[in-house]
C-alpha cells in the first residue's frame, strides 16, 4: 500500500470512528488537526500526498498525521 492510499484509508477509518459513516474529507482532517492538536497542515498538502506528488513526508508531518 502506497502512502497516498494509506492516508485515504485512514480518512475512511477515522470518519467511521467519528460516526460519520463515510470517509472524512481532506478539509475535515485539516480542521480536526487544527482544533484538536493546535497544529496546521494544508488541504493542498494532503492532496499532494494522496496523489503521489509528495511521496515522502517530513518527520514533523509524519508525527502530525
């Protein structure tokens, strides 16, 4: 499983765990990270990871996700 596929799968799992009965959108993930961890990541960056444009993460991003 590639990084982008794993991230999309984890959005599905997290959405299910939060009672949404669907995958979380990238924007919902951004808002959740900001409200729960007081950290930020952009939706565009998540999109790039999922689409394979950014195949590698920095350690700080890896820990954040």
